């Protein structure tokens, strides 16, 4: 199955992520969109339009933060244990996921110590950035969640 999701909102082009990496990573269901420098301390997970917030939060949180995009959980879960461990190392338990849709899919990845930022109600009628801020779907909310771990 294929989904083409369109939006009225302006979302940034993520040119800092190599096109080949995005293509291959999407084929495998998930990939490291931004690798940490040095010791891994935190993993932020997202996909689609929320990836911009994950990357912005990682920039603020520092070099020890990894950003993972998982656009297809079914494909990612079918990958080898080695690949999944490479993307989401078990020894990093500080994890935050951000999802503007139904957040339940992320609990399998954040574990008992992590946090999921998502919507548990219908949205609002207003400009996109204003709605996302009011609903907590932004980089600042990710930063606050990460610092609380």
C-alpha cells in the first residue's frame, strides 16, 4: 500500500538528510535521520511533518541526541534484529516520540522509560503553526519531555 499525504501547511524541506538515506531508510521502514556525535544520550522519533520538530529539538538538546524517522512501523518491525538495534540501540532508554496523529504506535519503541507526545483528541480550526503550538506538537514540547526523563 502507498499513502500520499498532503497538507495545507508549509513544511520545510529537510535537505540536511541525504536523499539516498531517506529513500533507503523509508524502504526499510525506519532510519537514523540525524546521528549523534559522541555518546548517545537521547533518541527522538517521528516521521512526516513532525520530523522538523524532532530535528529542531535535537539541535537544541545537543550533540548526544539522535533523531530517528520511522515512516512505516510494519516494515521496520520486519527488519532484522541487527538493523533495528543499529537504529534504536537498546542501551539508550531515554526516548521521546512525537506524532500529530494517533500516538499509540510509538509506545512499542519508547519503552517504559520514554515519553510519547501526541494527540488524544480532535484538532482545532486555526492556522497550522498555532494549532500545533496549542496542542504541544512542536520542538519546545519535545525538549521539555526530553529534559524530564
